[in-house]
C-alpha cells in the first residue's frame, strides 16, 4: 500500500505562486508514476501533471509553461510549483501514485485547497 500526504495549498492572488508537496510512504519501490490532479466545484477531477519513476513529465495544456512537477527521491516527495496562478486554477488538488503490485493500483491523498483570487 502507498500512503500520500499533501501540503502547501492556500489562498493567493492572481499572478502569484504556490508550491504543493506530496510525501509518499509505504510501498515506495512499487510506484511507477506520481502526479497531481485537481477538481473544481461541480467538475470532474482532471490531470494537472505527472512524473514517472524515470523522470518523464507530462502536463495538461492549461498549465504548460506555468506549473512544474518535480520529485526528490531521497525524501519520497513530489512537488508542484505553480506560477502565474489564475482564478481558473482554483480547485482541490490531489496527489496520486500509480503503483505496480501484481496489478496497477491508484492511491490518492486527502486533497489540498488552492484558491486564486482575481
């Protein structure tokens, strides 16, 4: 099993920056990919960015050039640096881990609120 704990959300004005952190514990060696998803009120949960165990990254078109995903393997932590934030980025952000344990398993964090004021 993989456990995820997020931190770093908050309230920021448009144009500002925030950094989210996600610390993983448990079956760390089984993790193939980690990432961030977000869910705004009344909307589905959407991909923001992912990073594989090999360091390959992928971003939603809406955040390319503004957000950067990175990982610190020594700390078992994934980060999401968010710059030039827009009110449309307001959502609950969830950390995700995709692990291989005889089959693929998804683990989710509890979510952290990001609110961007105009």
